[in-house]
C-alpha cells in the first residue's frame, strides 16, 4: 500500500502543479481551487506513505517522478522545450529512482 499511496500523492501533486501554472498567480478561480485541493490531497497521501517508508526515500521518489511528469506535461501541454542537458538530467533522475527502489536496503521490498 505504501507505493500505491505514494503514487496517488505524486499524481495529485502533478495535477496541482499543472493547475498552478494555469491559475495565473491565483487569479483564475478553478485552476486555483484545483491546485489547493490537489496539494492538500498530495500531502495527505504522502503522510500515509511516511508511516512505512523512510522520509528521504519517499521524498526522493516523490520529487524525482514529479519532476519527470511535470517536465513531460510542460512539454506536451505548455509547449515548453527541453534541451539536451535537461533531458540528460531527467534521465539521471529516473535512473536514481530506479537504483533506490531496486538496490537500496533503506527500502523494504
């Protein structure tokens, strides 16, 4: 369940961050509401994850996958380009998350 809760937290965080971009500094009502509620849900599910997963590991996965997903949304939805160093950096983040999950003794498998 810890990884399911973490995945739900990440999805809510990505939705909230995407809505934050659309809120135009909280001047548009519905994107602002989605952003606030999305972050509240994200932190709630992250707190459930922290019952059984170390905070450093949970945050590494949370931030790593969040960066990857938000970068993809920025590219696809907001037409924000990624240069070669950005793509390489994102690949390193993915590799780091995989190493933590596959090889770290800090994570109970």
